[in-house]
C-alpha cells in the first residue's frame, strides 16, 4: 500500500472561469468587470494558504485586504482557455485574472 504524505497533496479552488470569460475577444464586452473574485479575504488575521491550486478565476484570483499575518506557500495560479503549456492569444482572453493582490501587513508569499 502506497502512503501519501498529506503535506504533498493539493486542493483545487476552481472558479469556472470559462463560463464567465465568454467568447474569446468578445467576453469582456458583455461581462466587463461584473464577475466574482475567486477568493477574497478582508480584515483577517493569522491566515495560512498552503498546497492550493487556484484554477480559472472569473476575475481577480486572490484578493487580501486589511489582513495581518498571512503565509502563502506552495500555491499555483492557472488561468488558461487551452490545455497547452503557456499562453497564446486565445489564452490571453481569460482577461483580468490577476494573481495575488494584497493590502496588509506581515504577508509572506513563498
């Protein structure tokens, strides 16, 4: 029996971005900025975000505001329309899917 180290497992927070981005090149005209953020934490303290994949955010991926004492480690952000490795012109229409936006104190991103 193979043992799996829980510290090496990763959770996925899937935003279903494809449904919000719309037709490549035209989606922004319809939705503009009226889309949900994948994860928004306001006025939090002593926060650990670890071993996570933030996948296909509709809008900003991770927005931390007014936070104090945050550690982010072993996290990945993926926002692509195609399964290829990298971004082409079509992938760039997964628009405004910012990575990590932070306004706070004592924040460490590894």
